[in-house]
């Protein structure tokens, strides 16, 4: 299931993983040598082959090690690939490669799912999710309902984060585990219905992710009799201990800006940064077509490149919502413009939890280190 789901992600967002695109790559280190064509394609095809081995080999550990190594290469080559689904599958494949035995691998995978459900719910406990993300998410439903029922649905926004948190807790408690699995599957069916081809028709790469999460909840937790301590507390250092650190504790640091939002369950939470790039007309003319079609006029009449729409259109995924990635994208826009005068990166910081207020930072090409 993990191999199939990651393979589906690669197929649905192929331009995210190759160099033949206009959206800039943001390597993990400035000195990282970007994968050129056709080496990027070789790595991608190699990962696909390794995933076949992970899926079909009776002893998949070495196939998982190969896949994990190629995932790390792709992740180092471009941080925009650190999408939540890619991070999750990478962790699970890495856990399979590094686990001491089968039980350690399964324990690591269960820890990953519990951590993702828990922090995904916590990240949604904010004013921006309540006032913007949730109304947008349920719009296909509320648009069909009469006014009173529509307002009732909107008033129930808290159900979403609480359901995810309760599912996480239930998966850790034997007597609640099967009920939590039903809750998880129901959640993914609803999300898929809202985001899928009959509603918003957006971010298609998360459609198989929702299917995979529902299937993994059943495969890993249904009628599983282990106690809560056995489920969450590693008996020794190993894959489960690593998973507990990465998805159990590190997401807490995201609230202080010391751990990335997308590595902390913040997709569709509203609790992320956003960015646009202000451009003079001369710079707009030098943009690649894939970017130029997402230049709009703001209220002041200035030309603004919507980074989110550019990424969604060309890569099939949202932009990675961190300062350093926005800066890397803007630096490349400055380089392509020739004359960087008038180009400004505007970053809208993560909103405050209670009021939704965002701090706004502006950086010209000189400040970005053109």
C-alpha cells in the first residue's frame, strides 16, 4: 500500500520531481549540485523500480533502503518536494529499511499514523481554519443547502480538528481502536469527496493519499490488541523511536518556528505562510509562460505573481510554505528578470491562532542575495 501510494504521487505530480520545469528548485543547501537532465529522470525511474521491489519482494528491506536513499536525494535536490504525503511515505519506507525486525517496522508505521492524525488536528485549532479554510472546504456542500443549514455546518468547524485528535487517541487505546479506525476511514471518505473530482477538483495528488491513509488505518490497527504503552513507547532504540521523535515531538516546535509546518500536519490547516512576488511590467514580460499566466493585479493596480497558483498549476502541489523556499523562488525570478529593480517578495507569516493576524515581510532582490 505504501509503495503503491507513493508511486501514485510520483505519477500525479511528475514535474515536481524533474528539472524540466520553470518553477525554481530550492535545494537543501546552496552548494547542492542540482540534478540535471537526464540524471533526474534516472533517479525518478530508479525510485519507481525500487518501489516495485518494496511492494513485491518477500524480503523488502534492501529494496526499501534503495528507495529511501533515492527519496533522500530527491528531497535534498528540492525542498518543494517535502510535501506531507512524500514526508510520510519516506518515513515509512525509511522505517522499513532501518527496523530491527517486522514488529519494529509495524510499530514505527503505527506511530507515524497516530502522530499525523494528532498534529493534523492540533494544527487546525486556529481562527484562520475556522474563518477561511473550513468554509472553503465545505463550500461544495453548503452551496447546496438552505441558509440555516449552511450556517449550521459552518458553525461546526471544530468537529474536524477534534475528530482527528480523537482518532489519534483512539488508535492508541485498545478498547477504542476499532471505533477510531471507523472514524479515520469516514474522515478520509469525506475529505476525498470534498477535494475530489466531483467537488473542488483540486490537489489531485492528495486523493490517493487519503485512500492510502484509510487503508493503512485498517491494515495497521483493526483488531490490533497491543496496549497503549506498547503502541507508543519504544522498548529500544530503533525505527519506532525515530518515528516517535519526528512525528510525535518535533511538530511541537512548529509553533515556535523551529520545525516546518508541512512536516507537522499543517496541510489544509490555514496555519502556514504564504507569499506573492510584486513585479514591474518589464519583469513580467521575462517570466516563463507557466508563471506569467498567474500574474494578477492587486488592489493598488500593481502586478503580482501568485506563488501558490504557479506551483499548483505547474507542479501539481502547493508551494512549500517556508521563508527559505519562498526566498529561493524569488531569487530565481530576480535572476531571470535581468533588471531586478522593483521586484519585491512579500511573505505573509503564519497567522496568529486566535485573531488570524499575519506579519508581513518585504524583501527586494538585493536583500534576497541576488
